[in-house]
C-alpha cells in the first residue's frame, strides 16, 4: 500500500533528516523560545486560541521533525506525537529524553489517516505543520480522524505549503495542471498535490467549522530559504545572502507574488 511505501522511505531517510533538524543550530532556538517553531502569524493565532497551555492536550499528527511537539511541551501542554515512521519517532524520543520532556510527550506510531491508538474526544488542539498533506492519500479520512480525537470545542490548526505553488517549478515554470492531484509515484514515495478545495471540503465534511484562514508569505530565512528544497538543504546545499535576497524579491522571482503558506483554524462544535 502507498502509506507503507512512504513509511519505509521515511524510515530510511530518518537518520539524515534527524541529524539536520535536531542539530544544535536548528533545535536550540526552539528549545530556548518555543514561538520559533512557528511562523509568526501561526504563533499569533495559537496564542489567541490558547492563552495558556497548562492542562491542555495537544495532538501533532505526522509529527516529522517534532519541532512543534517540543514547543507545545515546553509551553506546558501534554503532547501526543504521531508519525507513521518509527525511526522518526525514535529520533524525537532521544531529544525528549535529553531535554527532560518525556513526561510531557507520548509517542505513537500511527497513520494520520486513521490515528489508530489515539483516544476519542481527548484533545484541545490538533496541529499539523507544513509538509503533511502531500503524504496523505485520503484527506476525508484524515479529517474524520482529527474530528474524532478532538474534544467538543477543540481546535484544529493546519499550516501547509499553499496549493497554488504545486503546479509550478523553478521560475514559475508550469510542471502540471492545478487539478492534477496525484498520486505521483517514484521509486521510493507516493505523494499528492491537493487543491485548496480538497482541503477545505475535507475539513468541513468531517464536521469541523472553519473559523479563520490566512494566506501567508514566507519570512525571509537565510538558513532555510523557501525556494530551496528541504532535502537539498539537508544534503548541504547553501546559497549566498545575495541570492536569498533576490529569491525573496518578487520583481526578481515571480514565485514570491504567490502566498507561500496556507493556515486554517477550524473547530469541533
């Protein structure tokens, strides 16, 4: 099955991915200031929704690098970190042990489309960070599962690469139609390029009520610029500050005319 192929790929990729994302230079700023795990606009939305996290339960499906998991735990929440890759979870568990966070985090190997092993009606917040939806073959099942594990009144916040970027490659060169959603399969992975309507309809059909949406432009980042693929950064690809400046100038790079990120907050009634 597709999710099993992706699980094996992430297990194989986990060592290099964890070595980069859990390096001191990347992780220490988040451990010192949990707000740095989030885009500033996402952080403002989180703080408006939850002025405090003491006594709150948070679920992070497809937790990946677990930066958000560590941040919520440091803020005082009890966090359930869910991922399909046991090796990704093992990497995060080692960080949690080192930083004294193990009492605040439960690690559960499970598929985001089912969230098997995660209790019903338990969580105040379910949060997914960028790069989750591309791995999800069944969005309606994902959001029905999120609805199931939320408490009444609980909030789901998704933060994702904006679907408007998916049809384009470098320099806005078209690489596919917007409505070609996949699956796209190569030797090791199966991915999907969902449209805005696919995400919104899955959220609403699950019974979640949208309460706020943001279309966000990227914050300039000289270490991890938006225009460089994460796997290239992990392999050591670097660009000069001058190149990054040009990359973020819409007059030099038309891709910067489009929002980089999508954020949607919705609520379980």
